[in-house]
């Protein structure tokens, strides 16, 4: 019988399923311990022992290699609190990569500033330092760097540009837990690092976020921002007294993570290094097996000495690139029984972030400043595999390679 693509009714390459995500580990025990205690929130009354929030903050700062970490309710909150702490305000511009999750642009708009979208480096799919340099104006207040999928942005070049112009870097490391640049952890290289702990991320409490900095002034501001102006007392309070004290220096709002979520993240953090190693080894196998005439892997910068895989990205070329990337993704999904998809479109194509609709004085900024040809080209040929696929065994990896191989051989039969 003639071999047929699964998307056209043929037998799929793989039917055995994929590793689950999230993986709870011993989360149930930790959650039960919080449930039995008298304090479910950071703002609950003092019980005589440290909050899980504080314990998590110390452990995560050590993981990243930064001095401080404050857990918050979402990755977006870590970014927005960071912008507020840096004093970003209406009239300012913040440079953001044109290819990233929408939150990176919407937090800038929430701070009242204009997100200025810049193009990417096709090797890493992260923001192109030359494009950043060209986008700087007297209104630029910060550079929001995103490490996307599995590669870090060029922190040598971006750091030099930021220093030359006296601009702070906010590092969005939501997708780069445990990655390193010349040995320094992603999230520790800018003035501020921000991580998301939403369900799909490699460290998760369902929803959640982590703000990181080594600057005590920024740390103190964000502690008050996340607590409606309150923060932990400097001296141990009497038993049963409020766990936080008023400072009334900055307004903020309630961005606290609950003690349950902090417990989930502490558990996840125990497993993250080992899971990162497994994903890294799997990605190396895929790079070696898939790279060839029709597929281009990501080319990380040599200084990005440790990679962390949120998505394994690979780009179509040659015969495969003649089909729309969605069609190739649907064919791969059908072969493997897992949702495989292209990236989100670049933000200048997003109805909410179309530069013509952004704030910014008379008629908004000139849309020609927002051309993103490289991002559009790369998105049109990029296939993303979500990180749980990299937690399988050799058979799972062999199935991925076989699926690409089958779709490539039978590409002529893909739906138009
Ligand atoms: C997930 C993600 C965010 C947003 O985090 P939330 O926790 O959903 O607010 C921001 N930036 C990047 C790059 C992300 O992947």
C-alpha cells in the first residue's frame, strides 16, 4: 500500500503520546503544608516562620545569579513593575523586539509609553542590536530585551549600546530559565530580569511571575509596588501581627503570588536543572538529525554558552519552504499527535499593536519606523515544538525525526 500522510488519512508516525506538562512532582505535599498553616498569603499574619514567598525569592535569585528576586502574580507584572520602578512614563519610548509575546508591547502601553518595535537577527530570532541602535531617540527610556524560544539576544552588543546611551535593559527571560551568557544567568544581565510562571513555561505555578534584580533601590521599589505600598517589616513582628507594613512611598497594586503558588514554584525549581539538561540534550540530537538541505536550526551566539528550551524552533527551506508553514505544521501535528505550530505573527501585524494605533502624540509614531521584514520572513518558515516534547525518550526523538522525514518525502501531497 502506498504510504500516505496522516493529515490525508494515512497511518501516523507516532501514537504513543508525549510527556505531560506541567509535572507536579511532590507539589501535593507542599500544597497540603500551606493549606494546614495559618498563612495563605504574603499579607497574612506573621506565623513565626518565613513565608514560602521569601524562601522562593532567595532560591530563585540564587538560581539566576542575581542578588534579589521578588515573586509576583504574572510575568507581565514583573515587566510592568520593572518599567514603573525605572520611572518609565507617558512620553517615553521603550524598544521592544517585533517578534515576541504581545505582553512585551502591552506592558509598555500600560505604563503609558510607546513600544517601538524593532526587527530580529535571523540566526537567533531575537532583537537585532543594529535595529535597536537605529531606533534610539531622545524619548527612549529603556530597552526591553527578549530571549526567544531557545536563544539569547546578543547581550554583548545590546549591553554596549545601552551603556553608550545610558539606557537600562529589562531582560524578559520568561522563555530562558537557566540559560547563560558567558556564564551569567539569563535575567541577571540587565538592570531587571522578568520571568513568567504561566502554565506553558518550564517553571510554572499555573499563573505566576518572578522579578529579579541586583539593584537594592529597584528591589525596594518593586517590593512596595507589588504590595500596595507595603513590604516585609525589617524586624521580626509579634506573632499574629500583620505580615507586611505600610510605607506609603509608592502606590502600586496587589501583585503578590499566593503561598500555594510559591510552593508550586519551589517544587518545580527542584526539578528544573535536570529537566533543562534533558531538553538541551534532546535539542542537540534534533539539531544533528534534522539540519540539512530543507531545515535550518537556530544558530545561537557563541557567547550564549548555556541554552534553555521553551520551544525547539526549526526553519523550513528549499522544497518544504514552498508550502505555507501552517500546512507543514498541521501535517507534522497529525503525524505526531501533538500541537505543532508556527510563531505568533510579528507585532506590527497584530491588530492591537499596529503602529498606526499606538499612542504617541500627533497621529502616533511614523509606521515606517516599525518595518519588520526579517521577522515576517522567519515567521513564515518557522516550526515550533513545545518543550514537553523534549522530555521524552529516544523513541520520542526518533518519531520527531521520522515525522519531518515523512512530510519532506511526501511534501508534494500536502494540501495546497
Ligand atoms: C509568557 C511570556 C510573557 C508573559 O507572562 P505572563 O505570565 O503570561 O504575564 C512575557 N514575555 C514572554 C517572552 C513570554 O513568553
